[in-house]
């Protein structure tokens, strides 16, 4: 049967000129950009297991689970049938199946348990793949992964909890983590009156008299993954804002005094529960020094920001793959859509954007694995740059990919509306664009080595091409100009991101991708539209990088 042959006969007409179902494909083996990025980030040793994960995630069964988990969002049960407070969230079985897949395959733990460099890159690859099937479950996986460096700051807590956090298992029962042997971690920082300004938090922490033990009273406007076994959170002491760990169940097995007021009704991320909670004398354990809560929890935030960038790169890839798949099997105006002159640069542009995002996200993951100070300095700044830029590029990318499917892309069954609804969340979560842009400026002011490390990485491709060299010269001019620097922060970070991406692609193993990226981003820049590439570019080989063997 040809791609355009009838799929089935109906009473009134034949169903034809429709693409085959996009499923049962190994999402790792069919993604040369990911395979290269994983290898360059030091995670090549994990390619075989990541490939197996890519096959599992790309199966028709797993993709169907993602659809089910979103069609049946979580429900809050604050009370049981007898009126007792239980504060439990009920998820569809599909959600549990997907979360179990991610945890058992070590998505949340491999970065910390592997015995060689490249663990963060392996984690990033698995997150990148899973988010293509369903992004919502990646939230608890990310926070469980990212909690480790913050929990480590309390040796007693780490000795008790990290073995559970790093156990590749899933037990959703509402019970003490001590009885389950494994654990997931959530986070609750923001409050109504402050939002991103966490120093405006009013939740109070009072010591119990036992060293390091406190009770919390207050609220949290956003609590991510309210069914997690423990939460990293912020509260005020007499000294100032401090980081705490609040278990969902007390050491004696009773429920901690953490009450869910309601679940958020969200634009996207519907399979995942986000809650408003009250602490009404909740038991908590201090992490780090009193008054040093922001530095303590920022260790977690930096890692969640990495995952924001990685997840968006994965969603870009899925959007581009869907667009190319449709175009390859749809005939319009006398020829295959993929061969239409005006469609080809659109598809190429979508693919290049996804591969540039992947290259940058995995370069940050590589820096998280390194031990030397230069890489640590690079990670501090590049994580904010990547989070700012890649998350902002996704929403328009998702829309453009949807448009490639025409009216079919606008209906739920295509999966594209879910992708589009999901697209904005990572730009907002873990610091909005302005917060990340200002974090870049603060990093420069606090430690100039961060900027030096990023510029050194960019300069590794300084002989790449004239357009790239000109962009780097202009970037350095902008960086030395102190006039209204804060109001120009977005523009500066945008330029840093583009030059970093260009440098990585120029030094990569796909020169056609680098050529299209530089021509479309640095030589005059985009004018707000994907597909507005100059002529004469090697877009054919670029398009083939996202054509799946279906």
C-alpha cells in the first residue's frame, strides 16, 4: 500500500491521502541530533540503554498513555467518605504507568548513581525522549532528580532520604516513605503576594526545640507534585528566609499537617497536579543555614532549569517530526507536501531550531557533570541562558509545526493542541524570562568567570564563518556597554544564546544544520516567521534528519 492509498472504505468515500500513524518508532535511533549531543556531552556510554528507552517511549502503547493521562486529569479528594481529611490526588492509571516507566528506567537517578561522567547527559536524553510522549510526568521526575544537591546539604536528612530518592522504583501509596523504600520529591516556593519574589514570602518557621526541626505555618500558591513523599520549601525564621524539607508523612506514619486547598486549572500540563497548599504546623527540617534559603534551594533550581531547556528541546523535536511526517505522506497541489518549495524551508527551519536547542541543552548538561571550576562557572550562567532562550522559542515553534498539519493539526486527536498548550509552561516555571535574564547579569557581577567561560566556549568557533564572527563582535560590544544594561538584559541574553548555539553547531557533525542556522539567525536574523530562509541553503539534508522510517 502506498502512502496515499486508501486506508479504509466508508459508505460514501474512500479515506486516502492521509499519513500513517506516527508510532512504534525508536525516538532515539531516529534522532541524529540527539545521538550526537549525547555523545559530545560525555554520555555516549549510555547510548544503548537510551536507545532502549527511546523504543519504549516511541511505542504506540506509551504514546497512547500520554493521551489518556491528559484526557483524564487528576482529581483532588480532600476528605474520605467519613469526613476525615486525607488530601489525596487521584491520577489516571496511565499517569502512574508513565511515571513508573521514568523512575524504573532511572531517569531521575542515573545522574547521581552512575560511576562515570555523562550521567547528567544520560538523564537529559531520557527526559528529552519521555517528554515527547508526555511532558506532565516529567515534572515530578525533574524535581526528584534536582532535589539531590539541596538535600545533600543536610547530612542527617541525606542519609535517610537519598537512598529512597535514588532507588529506581515507584510506589504511589499514601504512606510513609520509610515503609515504601523509594521516594519522589516536590517543591513549594512561591506565595500569593510574592510570586517569583520569594523573599516576600510570609510562611513562618518556628523551632521545636529539637536541633534542625521546625513547624511551618503559612501557604504556598504553587506546590508542584503534591503527592510527592517530601517537599523542598522556603519559610521565614527570625534570621530570614530559610530552606526546609517537609515530609508528606510524619516519622510516626501520621500525615503531616500539609493541606491541599485546591488543584490549579491550568492551560496545559494537565496530567500533572499543581496545588495550593497550607502549612498548619507542618513538621519540617532545616537545610543549610538560617537566612540562606535562596542559595540552598538554588542548587535544585539550577537543575530544574536544565530540565526546562531539555524538555523544550524534546518537544521541539516532536513538533518538527510530526510536521515532517505529515508533509512526507500528504499530497497537495500536484505533489507531495514535503516537496513544495514554500514548505521545505519551513520544515528545515523547525528542524534546525530543535537541533540548536538540543545542542545547547546538552552542552549545559555536560557542564553539570564536570568537576573543574571553569565548567562550573559555565554551568552557572549557561543554565540561565538556555532556560531563557529555549523555553521562549518553543511556543511559536509548536504553533508553526501545528500549522504544517493544517486543519488536522488543530484537532485534539493529532496531539498538536496538547503540545501547543504545554509549550509556555517551562518559560514561566522556575523563573520567568525576566528573572533568568537578570540572573545572567547578576552572575556576571558576582563572578566574572561565568561570562569568561561562556565567551570562551563561543570563541571555539571563531574561525567558523564571517556572519558568526560579526555576531560575536557585536555581542562583545553589547556586553561592554553599561548603558541601561538591565533594560537590555533580554537582548543580551538572546545574543549570548544565539552565539552559543551557532558555535556548538559549527563545531558539530552536521554542517548543513550549522549553515542554515547561521543564515537564518545571525545574518540579519529572523523576521518573526519560520521558513523565511534565504535561498541556496542545503535544506534537503536537514529535512531528512527528521523523516522517520514509517
